[in-house]
C-alpha cells in the first residue's frame, strides 16, 4: 500500500544533533546533523 507523501514526511521523527542530542528545527530531509550551537563550535 502506498503512503501519502505528506503523511510520510509529517511522521518522520524529529532530527537530533549528533553532538549534543538537541532537537534540530529544520526540514527533516535536510542533510545537516548538527544544531546551530554545535555547528558554530564545530570546525568545518
């Protein structure tokens, strides 16, 4: 059975920062995995 695409993205779990575990407020399909606080501390 096919899942509605909108429902699929709404039901994805909230993303968490890989460094501190804080929830990331952004699109779930985004590739980033650090929150803004850790990103500023993280050397790119």
